[in-house]
């Protein structure tokens, strides 16, 4: 993983939990990202303030990357089927 919001505790691991989750389940990975974005967006006023907003933003960025990757793959696959 390139970036971590709120410390470096995951970056010290051999494999970060987020990278493991992506490797074992892309559909589950998308759900995980969506859940975490919503978690931080809903709790920021009462708990983590700007830090939680930064975390939500981070998860949204990862969702955008995943969505763009899926769109490119879908477009590429449709090109392969053209005569």
C-alpha cells in the first residue's frame, strides 16, 4: 500500500490488511472500502474530526482507483469481442 492515514502501524507489516483483503476478494474489497468510508464519514463529528474525514477521503480514493480499474478492464474486454 502506498499511503496510510493516521500512522504507519500497517506499513510495518509484511502484508498490510488492506492488500491481503484485495488479494483474496475483489468484491469483498469493494464492500470493505465502502463500509470504511461510511464509518469515518458518520463518526467524524463525534469522534475523530478532521482525521476521520481524511480516512474517509483515503477510502474514497481507493474506491475511485478500483472503479477506474474495473472500467478500464470492462472497456478492454468489450474491445476484445469486437470483430
